[in-house]
C-alpha cells in the first residue's frame, strides 16, 4: 500500500475514542471526537499553498486530505475543534516514505513538516520534530471500518504522553467490496 491508497482508505466520517496517559503526572484521561477526512486534489489552493510554503514543487503532490475534528476530553470538557490539510510528498527513491506537510501540527498549533513511513504491515508511522517536542504516531487498519492509532509525545526536558485511539467509520467513503470480503474471511 502506498500513501495515496492509505489516505483513500482513511476518507470518510469516523468516531474516535481516545485514552491519553500523562506519564509525568501519572494521570490518564479519555476523550471522544467526530473526525471527517476528505480527499483534496493537487490543484486545491491549500495544497499549492503548503507546497510553496515548504518550497516543494506542487507537481510532486498528488493531493492530500483535509481533516476536520470536533471532540472533548474529560478533564476540561471544552470543545476541541479544528481543521488541517495534510499533503504527503513521496521520496522518489523510497516510494513508501516521504514528507508530510501540514498547515497545523498535532502537538503545536503551527504549520509543520514531518515524515511518514508506510511499513510492510501497511501501518503508517508519522514522525514530527517540533522546536520543543517530538511526536511519533502509528496508524493502522484492523478492518476496513476500524482504524487504530497510538502515539507518543515527548517534550524536550521530560514531559511525556502516550495515547491510544480506536476509530470507527460512521459514513462517507466506503471500502471496495473486495476489501470487505477479504476482511470478513480473515
């Protein structure tokens, strides 16, 4: 599976349940979100803008995804909402690796370029190094309609957090019939 196939499999509406462990404080919290993932084309203005911002030739982008979320975490009860655009740029020598351009980062609310790797197990690992922290997230499909994510976040200087999410497809793009048949037979 390449990055474009991974994004296409991810398109749709998802319900996400999350548990985060704040290791330094020895506390855990749970949360939930509604997530919408829409494919965007290479000629989308946001794709072109991100490529230009990171000095990447827009012709190297096949498109990307717009991710919108609306959720809550138990400790603050506040709404956490937002939208970000993700644009993968494959490494020409390693087609299952490359840069991931984002207009908003996971750990810090600023644009950031990370890197991705799609492993032989078809899981995607995202690695992002910010000025003050390091984030590593692994995303994989347990079935066409069940996506799992685990992540670690390390602040330089000690603070760490580990998170696990399960995401259930609630609508939108559905997998191809042969994908569903293969998942049922396993």
